[in-house]
C-alpha cells in the first residue's frame, strides 16, 4: 500500500530503512502514468516503504529536496538520498534500485 504523507510525518517516515518517494501532482500526465507502477511496486517489494508527496499540497517538502520537475522519484536510505530520478521511470529501472 502506498501512503500519502503530510509535512508532519514525512521526516519521521523516511528516517529508517529504504523509502521510495514519488513527488507528484494530480494534474501531471507523467505522474498519472507512474501511479500504477508505484502501486505494483508496493505490492511486489515488501522491504521498501513507498510513499507519495503531492508537491502542490506540500511545497515545503518539495522545496527542501529541490523538486523542480515532476514526477521526481527519490530513494532514501535511513533519511539520506541514495538515488534520484526526474521524469517517468519504468518499473524495471526502479526494481534495479533495490538489488
């Protein structure tokens, strides 16, 4: 299951383990194409938390991580950025991030 976070719980959620964050907006076409990929990954990969952050609703978080284009996908490991990809990312590439 994918969790959509707020400013209050974002930093708590990313501080431990592997967390894949999808920075998106509801009006964004490529973001809408990413949604089913992220949903499938959340069912397939159990050792990674997958969360979504709406950049329109959570501008402070987006600004902190320099999100200028969406979708932007960031993999955090214990609160630190491990990988970052801007734009649509095929599932095969995201799966390689976890190997």
